């Protein structure tokens, strides 16, 4: 039975700490029992881990929520390309509230619809904590924002045949690995030897997004990372992230973030 964390609008949440682990092919997740929840988000590679007797293979773009008081441990050594965010928070404390509340259901294993936004929230937490300007209330708010993004996850329709789910997953993995290349629904369908319209329908049913929309999100996520580093100009980022022209890059980036690439870069490099 799938484990689900239920929160409501009256929940008080206390976050502890957050970080990004870059494995470099060294080590394995420890064999521990924590007193806190841990929300893990794999940015790259695959994390092999178990909680009690249940094993997970958490792929790039997926999250895993580990429960307090339950033993968890790595089942395979870290891969060379593995990178994952982690955040610890204490079990939620219900607060008194008048009137009806809405319930948020956070699945244990999920594929968030907006992995770029989730990664950005993790990074805000990390940056503010590192700079010593993360108020406990702000930390709790950021943690709730992360959990909201996880709750808004892709749910595979149980009526979809297993083979079509596998096709959608193959398309997603291909985009994850090759989004910097000149891809389209037609080219992806050609690589997977299927009909483009059929692939588009299957992907939307499985992940709640068009294939091109997911491709753009992957490219924008990488573009945000490069722009925030301050080491790349807009033209270089557009080329490195798979956009055919700088104009197209600006349009897609603004649609996903609400600001131009130049403004986004200045926001981070001026800090």
C-alpha cells in the first residue's frame, strides 16, 4: 500500500536543514533511523535506497519521502553521475483552525510536474541557510512549498496499458538525457519508432504535459542553473541548452519563469 503524508492548511511545519549531494561515484547511503522526515529529489542519475523492506530506484526528476522512525539504507553504491537534493523536517504539528481545511496528499514516490520549480526552491533554501538569513518561519514555508510541488505530481492513469506507460517513460528518459539536442515530438517518435500523435497522447496521459512542454521545462531548468552561476552569457546558454535561436530561448524562458534570461541572470549575479 502506497504511503502518503497528509497535511492540511492548519499544519505547522518546522524544517531542519537542506542540501545537495554530488556523489562523484563515491559512497553509499548510510544505514540509519532518523527522527525527522527526509524529502529527497534526484537531480541527476539514479538513487538506490530502501526503507525497511521496501526498495526504491529513484530516477532523475523523481522525489522520495522517507518516514521518521523507519530504517533506511542504500542498496547500491552511488553512481558517478548521481546528484540529489535532500531536506529534513520534523513531523508536522496540527494547529487549531476554525472552519474547513484543505488536505494535501504527498506521495512517498512521485514525479513532480515542475521539477525546475522544485529544484529552485531547494536552492533558495540552501542559499539562504548558507548565508545565515533563513528565518525558521521562512524555512517552514519553503518546505511546505516543496511538499506542494511533490503533491502536484504526475499520476499514471491506471487504465493505460503497461506497454504505453513504458513508451511514455522511454520518451521522458530520452528527453532527460538528450534535451540539449534539436528534438521535437516527431524526432523523438522516430527514435522510438512510433507515431508522433500517438506518442504525444500517451505522454500527456502519463505525465500531464505535452512532450514539447516537458522538453522546454528541461531546457529552462538547465538554463536557470547556468545563468545563476554567472559564468555564461545569454547567447551561450541558449546554444548549450538546445534552443535554435536566442529569440526562441527568450520567449520560452519568459513563459516559464515570468522574466527574461538577462533579468534572471542579473537577479542572481547581483546578490
